[in-house]
């Protein structure tokens, strides 16, 4: 009799533990959803070192919404995404969609770029020797970026101008995927920030115009520009669970303002084009 009573007590106790466990899981799930949608007081934003002034240009607009901005500044384009994925940032603001997709694929993350996006960086072809694409001679030397995303962008720009034909089976082409090269162009590659130094040697270079300005050169007078600006527009990235969060959408919208447009026009010399204009 005592054994039966003890067994019954154990069964009831185990059932209680299981029910408590289910309640805990449900509560945890509800808490996570609430955290994603609740009003934030502090928003931690990751930026690259070259975008500090950009964030300052819109700090007042963001904080007028009731948020306090805490920025983290990074010297490269990898660590802001690492920090966001690990949870030490709420969002970051420095990259375009193709770069984010590449980071996700290589690192198994699920970061998301939210709408609306902010600006697209002007990507163009520059030359000290020629005034138009038509003037480029046979055998000309063309400088390309050495990173996969921007090298592909330069090559696609050349193809759009009817200068080369790429292997259409390759999603992110390199200079080794040029299928037809009727003008016998020679291609060289360099890191984008130092590519402007090749202007004296190459017939033309293809890069984001901002790096011309960073090198103390004019970003005007380009031979042609890329026609894929929407694809490479820069915006705010968040973790997947925050993609519909009200605070994230509010910030993405409020930075589309006159102060930021003026910053792009003056300090960036028109090399960053507002998406809302």
C-alpha cells in the first residue's frame, strides 16, 4: 500500500515539473517576441570609422524619436556584422545588400537589411587619359577592385557599356570570367582604397566614387556609371527577429532627412546619392 502511494506521489510530481517546463518555454517565447517589438530607450548602432560623421548628421533626428544612440565604431566591414549577429549591437549601418548576403552565406547568419534603404554609393569609371568610353583604345589597361563584389560590379558595368561579354553562368564574375574581349583590354586589380593610385598607369579604373574623394581626387568627370544602384543601396541591418520591429523602421525612415542629404552633397561631394530623392 505504501509503495502504491509513493508511486502515485511521484507521478503527480513529475507531471507538475513537465507542466512547469512547458509554461517556462511559452513564457520565454513570449518574452522574446515582446523584446523585439517593445519601445527601446537605447539603440546600439555599429558603423565603420568612415561613417562617424554620417551618423552624427542624423543623431538629433533619431534621438528626437525618444531613443538614445550608442555607436560602436569599427575599422573594417566584418566586425560590425559579427557584433550584430552576437547580439552586442541592435543594428548596423554601412553595407549594401550583396555584401550582407555574402556575409550571411559565409558565416551561417541570418542578418536582414530593412526598408527603406538610405543611399547608394556612386560607382563609376574614371580616367586621366580619356574623356569618354568610346575613346578607350584597343589594348587599354582597366583597373578593377580586388574584392569579389566590387570587381563583379566593375565588370558588369563594362558589359553594360558593350565593351566585354561575361560568362552568364557565373553569378559573381571575376576578370577570369570575361568570355568575349573584342578590344583586348588588359585587367589589373587592387584594393579599392588604393586603386586611385593606378590612374597614372591605367587607361581607366572602376570603383566606388567615394574612394576618389578619399584619395583627394575629384569624383566628377567619370566616363560612365553603374546602372545597378538600387541593388547596391546601403541601409540598416538587423537580426532576423527584429526585421519588423517598430523601432528599427522608425530609425530607417527618420534618417531620410534634409540634414543627411546636405551631408552627402557637401562632405561626400555627391558620391552618395539619397534613395529618397
